[in-house]
C-alpha cells in the first residue's frame, strides 16, 4: 500500500460487503453509493460479512466449542 492508501470497508445494510485499498478522496467519492464507507486500516473487527452498527465494527463472535 502507498502511504496515502488505507483500507476502507464498503457497508450496505449494516454488513461489510467488501474491503478495498484506496485513498480517502476515492472513498469519499464512492461513499454516497453505500450506507457507509468506513476506514478500517488495522481494525481486526472489520471483515467481509461482519456487522457495522452505529459507526462501529462489531467484534467477531467467539468460536463455539463442540466439546460436551
């Protein structure tokens, strides 16, 4: 990534649809087409299929053990 590039999550319906590498000007340009285009560089809670609620990424659920 170039210094001016960051990771941005493309959000629709509260779900991260994609994560792109872009500069802020491009992210701002496409933002009106989506519910949110949120900067997520270094955020482990931002992943495709993850939730984005009230301006924040929802942490991944804890794995469930099958052990009884």
